[in-house]
C-alpha cells in the first residue's frame, strides 16, 4: 500500500481485529493512539499521518471520538488482508 491513508485504515482494521467493538455507528477501537504512534506503526512521518487522518475524517471513513478512541466507519477495501475480511464478515453477522 503506497498511500498513508490506506495504510492507516489497514492498521486500524488490524487493531480492530483484536480490540475492536461493534457499535451501531461502526467499529470502535478503544485505544488511545497518538498521531506520532500511528506514524511509527505505518512507517510515515507524523505530519503526513495528521494530514491523512484529517482526509479520512473529512471523507467520513474515520472518526476520533471524545475519549480519544477511534471509530472506523469505512467499509474495508480489497487491499486489506484476507484475515481482516473474515473478521469483518464475522462482526457483521454478530451485528445483524
């Protein structure tokens, strides 16, 4: 994945596999992750991550909640690992 926003979403989906919770709005990732830490996780610089997170928020794909956790609203795309796709299908069945 060559764009930081796609890498961020993939990383957050990966974290959601372990710690995410299904809500009516999307998948809540109850981890306090700073922009600096996210930059280290995805191999980017902090200013680039801040810009990418702002774009994801504007596009309605990701929300930073008041308690500093993350809410993934976006559907996973084909670039995510097959494990992520299986987890998402499982979570959808639980939500239905």
